[in-house]
């Protein structure tokens, strides 16, 4: 099957970490997009700070935003990549018209500027500790336990996540080089390609040899996203602020 082509004016956004109780920038941005011409919108994970398809309270808390997202999907072409804060959403009726990519289907291959582009939230190709963690939080028994003790555990989780909003992530200067190498080793390719991912809150674009790396910024603080534009007759990524 031919990969989908990423078009001019496509929007890329990640890590808005939205929650109606303490971080509500996302609603205004989605409402703004409702007024724009039809385009591709790529939401690369952690769009919500805590939204789990098997936790009804998280869905109720985010209902207003989910309704806006549903309206947006009737006008625009939306591609939603689940993250480590928002997952198991594919069966929600709000996502009926959204192309949804669970963790197991990441990275997903697209075409950008006639080259392959691999898109993911970013929490892939990491160490075994992290793999154990993401399997644990998706485990049906874990989610059942959370729902059983919802009144006590749910506020604790939100409090913890709200505190994490203030944490800054620092990576070594070789971090992007390491990420590129992980993709090359896993995909068994050295051909020119793009990597587009969030999760690490980088807000950086680098080219190393023939590989273009786009690390999406933290939308929740910077209110920055990337848009695909034509620049000197070739496609490029431009940062924009909302």
C-alpha cells in the first residue's frame, strides 16, 4: 500500500498535555483550526495529559475537547498518534473519522518531499525499563484497579501530572544522533528519510548525513507547532506560535 503523502500546510503538534482543570490552551487552538481551510493535522501524542479509553472519568473530564476534536475531524484530515498519556482511544466514538495509530503501529510511514517519513509519538526504541512501564499502564488489570479506586487514585494521578508540567528535559548533544541510529537499526535502512516525533519536547530540526530529524516542541508551554511550507521550491518545516 502506497504511503500517504504529507501535504503543504499540514500541521504537526505534540505534547499539549491538555486537561480541563489545569491546562486548557488546546481548546482555543482547535477552535481556531475549525476556521481554517481543509488540511492535514498530525497530532503526535500526549495531546491530553490523561486520557485513557478504559477510564471513563478521564473521558468525562475531557468531553468538551473531544467534542471539538470530533467536529474538527469532519472538516480536516486528522492523524492521531497515541502517546504515553493518551492511549486506547481507537474505540471512542469521537475518533470515528480520525486516523488513529496505536503504539504498536508506530512509527508509521508517510511520504514527505518524495522521501519516506516515519512518524511516532516518540516513546519507541527505548530501554526495557520503559517498555515494562508502558505495558504496565496499558494492562487491563491496572486500569481495572484504577477504576475500582477511582475516587482516591484519580486525583493523585492528576496532581502528579500537574507537577510534571514544570519539569524540564535535558538531553545530550548526541541525543538526536542516537535517535536516528535507533530508527536506522530498527527499520534496517540507511536510505534518506525523515523522522518526526514528539515526546522529548525538543523543538529542533537537524539533518545528519541524509536523515532529517524533526523533534516537535512542547505545545503546552511554548504554544509552538510546525507547519509544512514551500521554501525555495522544496518542502520545509516552519515553527509557528499560536
